[in-house]
């Protein structure tokens, strides 16, 4: 049974020119103990999808889904009080921008203790002890002193570690990590990723890792979902995706990795991600795809079966001999 199950998730934001579709028909499945990586360039709807799951989008956003459940419980119909008890405890998130996520008016220690007070039955002394333990765990030196600091008194990397400590404080069953190592140097990045994967193995929690770093994906994830322009275009085990990408966008992403480059200049994907007013009638990647034909430009592509990586494509690449394609 999936710990998190999402079917046909859609998110729209109102704009002066009409509604903007930030997420379009995304499906997500994460089992307990599984590490799923979500990759794609900026604007592909990775963070928005997970913020919608957490219920943290602004009230102006319109969120729709055929199913949105956590551990079998329907998040769409869950009472607000029950949802508040769930978010931050069983379902937690490490946000991408720590300086805009931490409250500048309170010390970082107060903010972590507040989460512990809300979701655990620890005593005042127990909460303080847990805060020190968490700071040591994420590599913050002199935790007793740093707990008394305000966010502006800490570096960006230090605040990022505070956010990680806060997300881990209640031992969540599912952790969503949105670019958790963005502000950290390479050495600390490795330490934090080792910490997250170690805790995942130790506690059996599910982990969703949103990232642009394909090296992190290769080293950390078990399964990869690729998003483009608000849609999921491929979903495969990590080894299969790197060896046999089926969607042209996935293949183009992997071809741009420096370690795969065969020429002096790295290959690039021409064009830009479609916006609100230039979304194609057919495949959203068709204006940038070298394999696209008239059908691709006019007919929305089908989602292929798992044997073809659930590629959202009329003409998937590297199709196994035994696999049967779906036609639109």
C-alpha cells in the first residue's frame, strides 16, 4: 500500500490573463521506506505539487485531484484540526528557502521547540534535549548557543540545517525534501544526504527528494519521476532511467550531463518551457523536440505503460521488444 497516493493532481493560479495551470494531471506514489526523486527544470511544478499535498498553497490556488491520500486517509476531506496534527508530524517538508520559511521574530530554538510542543508529549527539558540532539545530528556546532540565535544571525547554510532539523524533529513517516542541500557546500551536502538516507533506512520513512542534481539522484534515489511544464513525463527506477530513458526530454536532460558529453560543448535543449499563453495543443515538449511531427503538435500524447516508463509521448524511445505501446 502506498504511503502517499496522488492521482490526476491539478493546480491553477489566477492571473490577469486567465488561470495559469502550474500542475497538470500529475500522479505520485510513494511507499514506506522508498526514496523517490522528482526532477525537472525550474517551473515544472515540482515544488507546487508537494506544497499542494501539504496544503500550504495560498487560498487563491485551485487544487483538484481524483485522489490525494496519506496512509489511506483522504487529505481532501480531512478536517482542518486533523490535518494540522498530521502536517509537521507524520508528513513533514524541508523548504527550499530557509530565510523565507523561518520566522525572523523568534529564535531558531523556539521554532523547533514549538513543533515539538505541538506534536509530542515531551517535557520542557525533553524538548530542549531533543533540540540539542537534532542540531548535533545536522552538524550545527555549539548547539546550546546556536539555539538562542535568530535566523538573521546565522548563515544561509546554517539556516538550511535548522530547517532540516525542524523537519526531522518529530520523526516523520514521509519527508519531502525540496532542494535540501542548495545553500550548502559540497562536503556538507554529502553529510546531509547521508543523514537523510541513514534516517530513512533506520526509521523506514518515505523520502521525496526534489532536486536538479542528477548526481544526487543517481547516488540517493530508488525511483525517479521527471516533470516538464507541470506534467509528469516519465517515471522509472533510477538505474533503468539512466540506462534507457523513454521520453525525449529525459534523454535530453541526461545527454547534458558533463560526464556523458562526447563533444567539447555540452548539448542543450533549444527553446523555452511553454508559459501561460503558448502552451501547445498537443505534447507540451513538442516545440523543443527533434522527433516531433504534426501529430505531436496537435494531439495530447498518451501515458505509456510502466514497461515504457510511463512516458507521456507518442513516440517513446528505446522501447523494449515485449512492450506494447499505447496510441492516443
